[in-house]
C-alpha cells in the first residue's frame, strides 16, 4: 500500500513539474509577443510622427507662398487655413509624443527595454 502512495506522489510531482514547464513556455511566448508588439507600436508612432513633421513643413510653405500673393479674401483664407493646419499638426505631434512615451514606459516597466521596431516597406515581391 505504501508503494502505491509513493507511485501516486511521484506521479503527482512529475505532473506538477511538467505543468510548470509548459506554463513557463506559454508565459515566455506571451511575453515575447507583447514585447514585440509594443516595440512595433512604438515604431508605428514614430513613423506617423514623421507625417506631422512633413505637414508642418508643407503648411509653412503654403503660408510663405500665400504671403507673396496680392492681398485678397482668398489670400487671407489660405493664410488662415495654413495657420490652423500648422497648429493642428503641432498638436498631433505632441499627442503622438505622449502616446509614444506611454508605450515606451509600459515596455520598459514590463521588459526593461525601450526597443523600437519600424514598419518595413513592402516591395513589389512582397505583394
């Protein structure tokens, strides 16, 4: 009877070790997936921020060109729209910076890294 209990306890111990190994592997896979996903989000945010920088530049060029136009209602309308667009792109850039900071803080807190993965450009062969 004691042998039976010994075999049962060995079986339970073996099952516990096996369960711990499988659970640890699943946890490691999940952590890796989250880490890679967060670094991808950070890369996407940085890529989007480039668009706000470009729009800021374009609105500045529009303003400079509109200043050279003869004074008219259209000129004033263009200048006003360009100024509003410049402000909107600056606000979007600040909001994206805050979002990037949040993602990087989560990533550093969870994994001790601030890795950034940029989106890859697709080539004709990838399509």
